[in-house]
C-alpha cells in the first residue's frame, strides 16, 4: 500500500484528470471518487510521510499544502472515505479535522467540488482553506 504524491501546483489538473477518467470508464457516472481533506497540523511531518504509505492504496493520490492534505480516493464513496479518515485518526492518535466531497454527487466539475469542500470546511471548522482560494477553475 502507498498513495501517490503530487505537487499542490498540479492539484487542479489531477482533479480534472480523475473526473475525465471517471466519465470515460463509467458513462452513467455511477462509480465515483471521493476527495478527502484532512488537517494534519497536530501531527509531526516526519510521522505523516512515513505513515500515509501504510494506510493508502497505490491508486490513491496525495496532494498537500503545508499541513492541509487532500486525498483523491478512486472508487470510494463518502462512507469509505470516512473509514480512511478514521484509520488516520487511530493511527495518529488524534481527532483530525476533515471533510469529504464525492463526484458526481457534490459536483461534476473540479471547481464545484473544490467550492463545496471549502464551504463544508468553513461551516464545520471555520477553516476557509486559504490554500484553495486561488484555485484556478479553468
């Protein structure tokens, strides 16, 4: 097991690619992916780096901006993403701030998914995810 890391600069392109693959593989869009956000500010960076490989699958993508981590989990619904979040919380022995959005339920474009994720984080944690505020929708 090991997630694949991408730079934050490529996050939009990665999200667009994942949407394109989901549309191509399943025209009915019944199969989804989930975008999981976790705030790892309570966890040491060295612990994060070594631990994510033990929890995530080879098909999962990791993007971060400082301690804000975003995981693209293919063929995973919100229930499955919450199981991953629970695994993180147990592994790091801390309750993590997190939220999830799923394609296509919460949006069919990267911009709408990111906006929904930002709205949930702001409502739930008063965290406006500033790192996404310059997210280029096109």
